[in-house]
């Protein structure tokens, strides 16, 4: 539920999926998130490679486990430049996972990640990792959800996959999208909230 559990869940999933032979691509919305993820992977001896141009963003960039290029990491601006994404001419039965270790506060950019996954010639899925300590969840009722889960016997460092949490996050994104009219670039999610505080105020 907390930041540490979110990171641990992401790293555990990345490690197990690579051992299982499932190609992974990581999409990061913030420079700070990109740095932390790359360092965390390095700490686990998992190589990563930066996809810095839309021209590099192709199915062949999805490195298989054991590939010396390592796990491809795509900053969102690269993904944005590559859009729109055409549907694949043919889709294989091979699985693939697009992971987002820290979703964007509003929904449009996350929807573009989903569109990218749908364009891949694999059975691709998208997995977002959200901490209940994140600014977006704290602002829109995350503490209430933590209280409920604690009463149900969950520990703060438990990793949870629950439709209720997904709906709560999607609802929070929609509220933010209504409040924030001019989305500005920020280096971290905390900086994004600081920059947009004048739009948000204390509204929930």
C-alpha cells in the first residue's frame, strides 16, 4: 500500500517476469521516476536501456531476457512523439507487459500508454503501480482507503491488486483533469502537484 510496497511489488514483478521469459517495457512519466527505477534495477543486476527516440520504439526494442540491452525504458515524451500508434497487422500469442511504475496524475497520458501497448504485435497488457501514499491518492481519499484496508487486516507494506483501488485512482484522475486546465512538464510527481497547486487548492 505504501511507497516501499509499491516499489517492491514493481521490482518483484519485473524480476519474475524476466525469469519467465516475458518481454517488458517500462514507461516513465517523470525524470525522477526514471532515475529511481534505473537505479533500483541496477541494484538487482538487471540491465536497462534508454529508448531516447521514436525511431527506436519498435517491437524489436523489447529486449528478451538475457539480451545485453536489458529492459527498455521509455520516457513518456518519446512515446508522445511516436503517437498515433497504428494497429498491428498481425498479433502473436506471445505475452508482453508494459509497466508504469508511477502513473501520471491525469488520465490522458496514461491512456496513450495503453494505446501504445495495443499497437504491439503481442498479447500486451499494461500494469500501473500506485502507492496510497502518492500525492494523488492522498488528495482524493487515500487515507480513508488505507484506514479501510487496515481494518480488513492489511499491513501498510502489503502489495494489493484490487478493482476498488483501480476505480479510486481513475476517479482521482478525472477530478484532477477537471481542475488542471494547463498541464505543465515537471521532473517529479511532487513537483507537478506543487506547480499546479493554484488550480487545486483544497478541493477534493
